[in-house]
C-alpha cells in the first residue's frame, strides 16, 4: 500500500507536466479514498519539476532492486 512520503514510479506519461513513464516522485498527499495522490517530482539538483494529482493506477511503488535513471526534462 502506498503511503505519504513513499517514492513511486510513474506508469503513464503526463505530457502536460513534462513527465514520462518511469519518472520517480514522492507522494506528498494521500486522498482519504486512496484513489488519488499528489506526487512531487524533483530534478536531481532538488528543484521541483512538477506536483501533480495522479490516480492510483498511474503510479506504482518503487521496487527494491530498481535504480534511478536521469533524463533531461522537456516542458
């Protein structure tokens, strides 16, 4: 179960926010019905790239053997 402050992986592109599937963000708010989350995505130097509302099906928990991959944000 995803909780507030968990890191999550985006499963779908969110073009309006410049986000792509595979981007990693942090849950900053969990709606009471647990069907949606506010997720913050940061650049590697710590700047906020986007804060978006995502449905539960758009994110998944980070796996224990996954590594972070860098890409240039285009938006």
